């Protein structure tokens, strides 16, 4: 998974992911990376899954469902009222990649460890 760390228009750090990873990017930027406690908890969960201490997990948070296994992480947007309304006003619809995306567990671990380094520097 390709990613880039940058800053938004307000000077806040954000993760940019490749096309097809919109749901993952929304989840990470909206609920995970701005809260150091949530980031630490997610890293701990990912380590537990990788090591086999846990087999799978389901996270539900702020309009997202995240299914995690020892191999994969899948994110589904179950409610996105703001984006839905914005698209409806323009006469557009969300395409499937904007509603769900996934990656390997190791890929997400690498991304989040690099993110920690980025925000601590």
C-alpha cells in the first residue's frame, strides 16, 4: 500500500493513500490518527492479531466497521451523511472503493509505525 504523510489546509498532519483506499483513509484520518490513545490501542490490537493472541476483531466507530484478522484489515463506511449529502447535491454517487477498502495487516502496521515516527519528529 502506497501512502504519504502531509498536512491539510489547517496545518494538521494527514495520511494520503492511493486511489482505491478512500474508505481506509477516511477511517484513519477521521478516527485513528488524531487520537494518540486510539492509535496506541489499534497498534496493540494489530500486534495481538499478528502474534495470534487474538484471531479476529470487529471495530465499529463513527460510521465505520473495521474487520480485522491476522492477515487482513477491511474498512466499510456504514454511514457517511456529510459526504452522501455533498454528493447528492452535486448529483453524484459514491463508487464502491469510496465505501470500502482493505489492506494487509502488515501493511497497516508499517503505515501506523511510520505515522508515529512522522508525528513525533
